[in-house]
C-alpha cells in the first residue's frame, strides 16, 4: 500500500522535484517490503519459493522506480546543478 500511495501523493504535489522526492519515499518502501518478506520467511509464514518470488517482484518495482526517478530528476535538474543534487541520499561524502 505504501509504494503506490507515495507515488500518488508525489504526483499530486506542485512540482516534479516534489514528485521525485516521493518516488524516493516509495523506493524506501520497497526496502521495507523486502525486509518484511525476510522476516515472514524466518517466521515460516511464507515458503522459500513464495518469499523469493515476491522478493524478485519487489526488486523489479525498485528498478522501475529507479528509472522513473532518473527521468524525473533529469527533467528538473537545472543547468550546472550536480546530478546528485536532487537525491541527497546518493550524495558522496565530502572530503
């Protein structure tokens, strides 16, 4: 529920920059789902096959989100602005 909800909320915001931010939240939700799948597997709520299949589906959603984030960031990047300026978690630490 969180992944599509974040996408929808971001699309409803005023700018593409805000949309990109909410796409990043959705990507974080993919990681949450993958963590929950691992826990469900350890607790034996899911078979290994089911957990693996669902994890692969979640990973594919993550790849699609990554592509969409790159496109939206490319649309909103100002000339001369560093590529990672819109996605703080991908910034390299300063020396």
